[in-house]
């Protein structure tokens, strides 16, 4: 699954200005940082994508630890300040049998199609 995401989705994120390494990506602007993280189920078979926005200076946790702009991830923000994007139930499943084609590429293409949800969120959301 990771190979298909790296082949199909990650190049498109890079085209949109995202930097980072799998599974955490960020796009820095003067006013904010757009964040995207892939989170796999610990039992396998599916993953979600969480997106968020933070200050261009990075993020400071409630206990005082500062995360710099080049290290911040969506998981650094409180769950109330993150959004899950995805298909019907938000989980992208790759443990189902595919009768035609590669299930991993099919799921990766589904991810790509759902990135417009993230674009909509980032276009109207400022950091908290």
C-alpha cells in the first residue's frame, strides 16, 4: 500500500508544494502551515488521512514543548483541530479483494480523488 501511495499520491502532493517524508507532509506559507498525515490501523488493512493547519512558527504543546515549522505534523495538534478526509467511513481499506486490477493502486487513486476535501479545508481554515 505504501508503495502505491508513494507512486501515485506523493508526487501529486509535491506538485502542490508539500514537503516532508512519508507519512507526514507539510506545506508552509507566510500565514500558515497545511499539514497532512497518513495513519495506518495498527491491525493493518486500512488507513486514514488527517489534515490540519498550524501557525507558520510551528506548534507549541500545552506542556510547553515547541515543534518547529519543519518538524510539525498533524498529530502534534489536538484531535479537535484535525480533520479526517476519506471515503464514506473515512477509512481507506486495502484488505478487500480486488477482482480487477491492483487493490493498492485503486485505493491510492481514491486517495488522490479525495484530496479536494483537504484543499477545501485548507482554503478556508486558519490556524487555531
